[in-house]
């Protein structure tokens, strides 16, 4: 009892002290721990429970405690929680994470905790053993990077990525190892006992780069795709290479004599291990994809297959002592595309979340632990060796990038320039994997302590110094950037057009590059793979996928406004804004009809195709599709609450839908979301990605979102009515989707000449864009009055016919409606 | 690639090299390919190009082939199409796909960019009136989607429509209800794709090595 209470109390104290510290600027962090140390004597029992065995009594105990039984999971849970709380803490004050990478903060927190533990003479929990690391901590990290690898740019640059990952790592390991061996010969440093094998082993450990922090920075400043993907891929495959080399060298380090034939065997093994891992990965990837073909009835366990198969790939690869990292990476790369088509939207989201979560927990723990270990373990400081390690790591990395780029550049369509090379070289931070490898070194390595110390030194040096300075440097030297936030249909269309053109021209001049192979693979994929692996194997162009996505977003916002419009009143300010920024992002009403058709047909299998660049610490921005469900429930609830609405207003408000043709519905509806308060609980998560998306999509939308408030007042009633209809409709037609859709489209056709007219026939009256929206409204109102019968707006449709809104015709939703 | 050694027997290559920026090796490789395609004739016809087997599954095959016979792609001032092209024109069209040079000034990059975008624009603008009309746009989208089978013309149409609206909203901004956006002009086209890294993406690494035999 005593133990338990003090543990949790200590834990809470910990957390409180962490949370109170982190929001402050990082400059303030160091002085505080001194204070907290004094507060925390009760922490003493936390890790020394063995010292307090419960007194056993002969009689029947009324109350017992068996702490040793739960000790390990209990402590692990506390550590994970603590690390997670630390992460929450960082994001309370957002600016910290912009300037200081999260890994730095985690290490700092670890250092603080370590200092506390050290001051009370505690040992860190001995959980990080070689087995724990390789079997439980590493797979999530690698799965995370593998699963969220931006597939397309990766395959476009695969040669360079592998070149840097494999040859670069070898270069670094051998270069650093050899130079350190040379240093060891100098007597002044007193490290002559380190032989070549051990030096190579150590060099291998510290050549595993882990540029999560760099990738975050790259993403924020949106450096060019090529640089980004090379750094990303390098970090991934370089882990694989490092682990292979590590295993080889730990084996070799034991050998008394190394024969030349062993070197050849080593090289051969290197390839066997790498290619074998890949083969297993592909195998399991396909099996996994094939399995998900049949999971439509057991949606709950769908995500499980993904994890189990990738873990299985990992374990089987471990079993045969081939590269398990390669296996899990290729497995996730292979299955991702097919699995995401097969599983339901929710499972897809779940998979992504869990992959992200596990990966980031694992990494958080390692960084955290690094901080703790730095303080609490005995170090063997040999400054000469450590400083030379730092120097060589830096120099060889720089040299390597310089030389390797010179070799690879002639083979690249877009060669790397000096700035890119700087980014590559400077991005070589060392991280979690290095530390874990060093920490789990076998004990028969004579200078294990020195190696751990040197590894920690290089990690701290690179993570803090390079990690913090890379953002200003990258911004300063102005690396070529790519705009990644081009989610417009036009860009997608033209991108496709361009790719096809390039592929065609390549065919024409009888040459080929990745476009050629991509073409061939796509053909093979469509003809064979998709048929086998995907349940509904209709090929879908990425243009269509993007289109659907955009339309879904649009539709979602319309649904959303159903919920949002009641409480807030339009403000004068918004009217003013309206005049100032006449730049909406628009879909005309007429086109919304087509969108409806598409949506009604395709709502089931909307998938986001390409995961955009993702960092380890954030999920890809794919939440729109999922959130529609949440939003819809909110909207229904909302619509029920206000009760009845005057239908008389409807005809009036319909005009607004059709009115300013250039305006988008979205631009007009969005401000509501910002002001609504009622259904925060459900919407809080949902609102985020949308605002996010909007601000990305273009400035116009942003500004227009606030400007279009005026018409909203009128629209309220209509939309409320719509949502009531949605309910009815939901009750009525559950399941007969196809039939109603068809009948709808036919009946709708008769009603829709008006909106179409706006788009297609060329008209002469080009008044320029009016700044005065109000006038527009009036004009249009008058214009519409003569012909009130065909309301030229699709948003008004659901009013007329309950079955009309195909968006809502999604049988899956019905069960949730209760 | 920059190593310009004169290849004996082809003095005309130096002119072509000046004009198109290809190296001699690249020109000679392309020349071989040209001869192969034209069956050792001096000129190339549409039929020669449509006979290429690799091209047969390209959804926009027709546009690509047409681009080779479009005089706008030979020199900006001309118009109309031709029936046959010589090697020089063939090379000029190809030169639109040269990768940008290693280091470029901002103006050079802009001009390369414009050049490539103009090529794409011309592929859309079949009637050469300086704008991409909705019909032309729809046509292209239809072609692009033609391989994905299940999607009918309706989808292509609505996508083209939505894309057109997007253009209208990006380039014109607010529009009156009765306004009509008549088509994408080249300026709007540039604006539309302003963030798109086309100068790097729309490039082919022309090899110095002859690969015609490998096929």
C-alpha cells in the first residue's frame, strides 16, 4: 500500500512538474529541475520495489499487495505515460516545437528526470535490453516510416535513395571506423586496446542517421521533393543497413582473427540479408493485401491484419536472421496501396493512427530513456576519442554526400546542387536507433562504456546543435522549394497530362526512365494484381480520386453548415471583408449536381490516394473523409433541436445558392464553423483538418470564408430543413441506394437546366467582378423571381424531395443514427 | 553531358546543337531513332508515330503525336499543322523536354518554365485560338480517363467542369452569376500552375547511349 501510493504520488508530482515546466520557454528549463529535485524525495521507492518485499503472514490476509507481480508492466506504463505527458506539454506552447525539435525536448526532459533520479540514487529501469529493442521497440518505428513513405516520389528517386542508404552508410561506417582505428594507434589517447573490428562496429552504430527532426523542418519550409525523399528514404534504409552491419560486426568482433574469406562471406551475406528481407516483405505484403480482400464482414479486426502481418514479416525475417527492417518496410510498402482500397474508411484511419501512435511512442521512449541514461549511468570519458568521433562523423558525412552526389548526379534527371547537398549532409542527425544499438551492445565489448558515452555525445551534439540550427540555415541558403499543397483538380489533371506526355515522348524517342517503368507497372497492376488483391477492382485514376476528395470536402462543409448556422449572427465586419476580398474558390451550382452524381455513386470507396508528406509525429491529413460521419450526426442533432423552421423562407434562400456564381458554397458556409460552439465536442477534431485544408488550399478561400457571411442568415432555414429531411430520408431508405439514386438523377435532370445554363453557354455580359456583393444579391433575386419553379441550386434539392440528396444515401450510416 | 566533341560526318549537328541545346551524342542517338521510326526516310509522318507499339496504351497518344506536327511547337510565331516533319523539327519538339540546366538564373528558369507550359497549353488548345475552352478541356480529361474504363464520359465531363470552375475562381476571382468564363488563356494557365514544379518534372534525361537496339 505504502509503495503503491507513493509511486503514484511521485508519478503525479513528476507530471505536474513537467507540465508546469514545459510551457515555459526552453531557456527556463534548466534552472527549474533543481527546485523540483528538492520537492521530490518521495520518488525514492519508485524503482526500488524489490527492496520492499511484502511481509508474508501465515493467516489469511485481508489485504495484500503483490507489487513484484505487476512491476514490469506497471513501470513500463508509467514511463510511457510520463513520456506522453511530456509530449502534451511541448504542444501547450506551440512555438517551442517550431524552433526546437521534439527530440531535443524529449532528451531534455529525460535529462531532467535522470538528474532527479540520480540525485536520489535511483537506477533507471533495466528494460531496454537487446531483445526488447529489436523485438518491440524497433518494429513500430520502422513500420511507421515504411507505411507513411510517400510512395510515388520514393519510387521516382529509388536509385538515389538506395545509393545513399547503402553506399553512404558503408562509406560512413568504413571511413569513420578506419579513421578512428588510426586515432587509436596514437598512444596519447590511451585507447590502443580498441581493435579494428570494434571501431568498425562503433562506426556502424553512429552512422545510422535519424532525421525525424530534419524531416519536420524540411516539411515546414517545404524543400523540394527530391531532397526530402532522399533524406526520408535514406534514414529508413540506412537503419536496415546499419542493423545488418551491426549484426555482422558484433559477430566479427568476437572472432580472434578475420580471414580474407570472411570479408567475402560478409559481402555475400550482406546481399542475402538485404534481398531476402525484401522478398519476405513482398510476400507478406501480398498475403496481407489478399487477406483484407475478405474482411468486409469483420471490420473490427481489419486493422489487426495489417499489424500482425507486418510483425510476422519482421519476426520471420528475424528467425532467418535476414534484414527484418527490410522485410517490414517492403511489407508495408507493398500492402499499403491494396489494403487501403480494401478496408473500410474507418479501419484505414485506425491503421494510420495506430501505426503513428506506436511509432511515436517507441521513439519517444527511446529519446526519453536516452536522457535518463545520459545522467544516470557511469560514463567513460575519453575526450580525445569522443571529439575525434564527432569530427570524423561530421567530416565523413560531408565528404560522403559530396562524393556520392557527384557519382549519382549524371544519372539523375534533376541533379542535386550544392545547396541540396548541404541539406543532405547537414541533415545527418543521429538518433534513437544509434543510441539503442549502442546501449544494447554485448558486454564482451571491452570499451562498451566508452562507446555508449561517445554515441550519446554525438547524438546530443547533432540533435541539439544541428537540429536547432538547421531550420534557420535551410531558410538562409534558400534551398529550392516545391509547393506541395497543390490540391486542385487542375494541377492533378495537368500533372497527369504531363506525365503521360513525358512517357509518350520517351516511348517516341526510344528511351525510358521511371515513367516507362511506372507505365509498365501500372499496366501489370491493373491487369493482374488489382484483380487478385482488391475486392472491388475498378481502376481509378488519381484525378478522379482527387476530385472525389475535393467534392467530399465540399459536401462535408455543406453538411456542416446545416449544423452551424443557427447560433451565430452575421457581423458587420464580415460584410466589410466581403467587399474587400472578391476572390472565392468556387464551384458553380450546376456542377454541384455532377458532384452529387459522383458522390452518390462513389461514396463508399473514396480513398485518399497519395499520402502527402508526413512527419513521424503527425498523421497525414486524411481525416476529412472520416469526419463526415461525425459531422452528420452533429447536424442531425442540431436540426432536431431548433425544431421547426419556416419553409416559406426557403424559396428565397435558394436564390442565394445560385447567386454569385463565382462563389463557392464552401466559402460561404465556413465562417459558421468558426463561430459555432454547441457541438464542439463532436466537431473539435473535425473542424481542424478542414480549416487546415482551407488555409492551405489558397488564400482566397480563407479570406472568402469570412467575407461570405451575409447570405448565411437567409440560408439557415433552408439548411435546417435539409437536415430534417436527411433524417427522414435516412429512415426511409436504408439500403436501396442504387435504385433511388437512379430515379433521382432522372428526376433531377428536369430541374436543373438553370444551373447548367450558367456554366456552359457563353454570355456576353462580362461586368467584371463586382465588389458589391449586396447588389449582386438583389439583382439576382429579381432575376430569379420570374421563374421560381426550377430552383437553380442543388443545395435546395433535398427540400423538394427527401430522397434527393445522394450524399446522405449511405446505408452504412443508418445503424449509427440511433 | 556537356562534352561537345564533334562527330565526323555530321557537320549539321552543330547547327542543331546550337538550336536545341542537345549534345552531339544525344542528337546522333535521336537521329538514329528518327531514322528507325521513319524507315530511313527523311521525313516522318503521323502514321509512323502511331505505329509505335509502346505508345499504343498511352491515353493521350493522339495529342502527343499531334504535338509533333504542330507548327507552334517549332517556332512561336507560326501556326497550323504540317503533314510531315524533318529531323530538325523532331529535335525541336524533343527539346521542350530537356531538363533544366544545373544552375540557372531566375529569368532563365522562368523562360524554361514558360516554354514547357506553352507546350502543354498547345496540347490543350487544339484550335489555336489562345484559349482552352471548356470543350477542349473536357476532351483532354476524357482522354486522360479513357483507360480507366468504368468511368463514363459523365465523370470526365463533371471533372472538367469542376476544374474549369476552379480556373475561373483562381484567375478571375469573383464572378457575376451571369458571367461566363470563356476559356483559359495562357496567362491564366501560368497562374494556375504557378506552384507546380514543372521545369523539373517535365524533363527527360536524354541518354548519350544508343538504346534503340535494346528494344
